[in-house]
C-alpha cells in the first residue's frame, strides 16, 4: 500500500475510557432518529467485505457467524458488506441480484437480530461495479487480447506486415517502446489489466447504464426488504460504478456526465427508483466520498453539492468515506487485478499507522464537518456517518459534540474488537482490544482471502470447536467476551 513520504509512526492511544455512568450520559450512546433512521446509539459498523460467501455469491455459515459476532457487541447499526446488485459471477462476494439469494440473506438478518437482542439495525450495502480483468502476461495480451490495427502496423514501420508479424514484433518490444505504439487504454490493459469505465460510450452496456441500473438497484433493495433488512445503503463511494458517475472524471457526453448536475443525475434516479419500489418507510441512504483524492477527481465542493441533493431527495442518512480509487492504484502483478486501495487515494480511505503529520485518525473529520454544516445551513437534518481511524471514546464523543458528524463508524476497530461498543457502554473500555491500523485485514482483502484480525486470529486455535479458515491457520471470528454486566 502507498504510504506518505513522511513515514511518521503513530500508535493508537484511545485515551481514557468512560465509566458506565459517563457512557450512559454520552452523546455516543444516545439514540438518534431522523425520518426512517432510528438507532438506539450513534454507533455504526461500516461495510467490510470479509470474502466468506460462496463462489456463487451465496451466504455461508461463515458469513452468518461473522455478522452474528459483530451483533454480540451491539452497535447501533451494522452494514453488511458490498453486495452485488447483478447476478453475475464475481467470486466470493455476496450477491442480491436474484430472488434465490433472499433466503440466505435472511439468515444474516435473523442472526443479527437475535445476537443483538433486537438492538442493532441491520442494513445492506448495494453495489454495482464494471468489468475488470486480471493483468495478463505479455504473451497473452499481444497474442490473444490486443486487436491489431493499421495504426499499430504504421507505428511499427510497415503497413503491409501480417497480423502475426505485428504481434511478434509487439511482444519483442520493451515497455517504453510499447507506450509509444499502443493507445493509452491499450497500454493500460496490457500493463494493469483491462478495466471498463462509465465513460466507455462505445460499449452499449455502459452507454445504457442509466437505463439498466435504476431497476437493478430497486429490485435488489426490494429483496433486501423481503429478507428483513432494516434498510439499504447505496454504494456511491470508492472505485465503483455509481461513484464513477459522480466523479469529476466522468466526462460522458450524454446527460449523465460533465457538470455536477449531470453527474448526479443517475445516482438520484437510482435513489428515486429504490424509494418508489421499497416505499416511504424503509431506510434508504448512501455512502459517498467527501473527496475522490485523485487528480482531476471530485473535491469537497462537489461532495457538498451532491449531499445537499441527496438530502433534498429524502435520503435517510449519508455515510461518508474518501478516496479508494482505481486511477492511482498500484500496478498489479501478472495474474492479479488492480486493487483500488493501493494508491494514495486508497490510503485516504483506509489510513495506515505509518502516516504524515495529519496522522491516520479522523482524517475525514474536517471535510465531513463541512458537508454536515452545509446541509444544516440549508435546513436538512440528514444524519451524517463518519469513519476513518476512529477507535477511542473521547475521539468519537468530541466529533459528535463538535458536530463533525451525527453517527460514528468504526470499521477496522470493530473488526479488531466487535465488543468495543458493549465494553465501552458498560464501563469496561479498558478491556478493548485496540486496533493497530497495520492494515493486516486490508492486505487479506486485497488478496481476496478470508478477512480476520491479527489481534485475535491465532488465539485459541487449538481449542476444540473453534471455527478456522480452510488452511486451519486462523480462527474465523473473535473470541467471545464474557461481559460482567
Ligand atoms: C477488510 C475491509 C473491507 C472493506 N469493505 C468495504 C465495503 O465493502 N464497502 C465500503 O464502503 N467500505 C469498505 N471498507 C472500508 C471501510 O468501511 C472503512 O471506510 C475504512 O476501513 C475506514 O474506516 P476505519 O478506519 O474505521 O477502518 C472495507 C475496509 C476493510 C478494512
């Protein structure tokens, strides 16, 4: 993963923990209610893909246990991982693109409701993504994938050469020369792997996204409702389709690209289709970026504009993140796909403990506060969820009291200790396993391996009955905490 040049090492220091009484009178553990969003506490576990579904995108026992374990900690809300709205092969990522997924998803909902005693609201994040292929070997790219054109032959110096000769000459060239012969997109497909963009108007299915996506999201949301979820989070963040529509890099020539209003058109149409399908009393919000954190991408002013439009359209919450883009991602090894959290924008999304002077904790607080303030000035009370390096009670409480956000998201910290919420609420904060932000979990995610935490995945692995990863080396969920409360 990309790291800032300064390479300053930060140690997590959660500060003092509240007594039970202090926790009870805190803002963090106070309820929040807005439109269809009603949480017992202002705590939130943001979506995290744990790579535990089947290759067909179905819920497994390991998926159910994963969410059940989080629910024992009783967060105010728990967002189930990014779940594909299409019924297409996408590895062990959950899917919701067909009615046959409803039964499995219902198992997650039931487990969470029971484990949290009905305390935790459960939402599911709905995602669409475009085609992306692994980086091919040089031979494969030039002998199988590249469409040899007259331009290639011309640059190689002989328009009459056969296609076979052209391919052989291309394979023999070094990368510097190839960069001159190939178009930028071809060079990208060769050196990083083919990746579609929302601006690929020559592809009919990309051109038609504004027609296909609203019903896909709407049907997915309806399935989520049928499975018993309390609501859905539309994934409008990071490297995926909807965020790419919002991005300033979206220069589609139709009415869905270019200026802010056009870029926002499809995300609004998706929301409206979802709302119309699930009805007025189902919780629907989105996750969006306060900043793309890539050259030419959307900035805070775009985010403010989008957030106002989403609030005005009637979203029940807006969850925030930053970065996580393909544009600046590291070049993958041959046979691997480019991963959007490996560049500087990826760092902004999941900041590591080796950081710059700003540090990894609460990097998004300033921008999120500005988005929130802009909404309040326009008279919108839409709750804003913040995440990014939050692990201490005082840190969370300060963000709420200073009105940076309305709800506090802890992703990696709740992976490190799913009982964070119950421990802190009951005055047992000193028992919290504090996340070190080494991004061990993110490293597993990058390799599409079952996600666990280094703080607990080797604890008690010899004990009988402990569910383990397939190689038997890591436990699948955090050990149980026996509350004295
Ligand atoms: C293993 C892993 C998987 C993630 N998967 C998702 C995801 O499915 N959807 C999403 O919006 N963010 C995802 N994220 C980002 C987190 O939700 C969160 O925004 C980020 O980790 C920063 O918050 P934190 O510092 O509290 O961890 C993932 C993060 C991790 C570590």
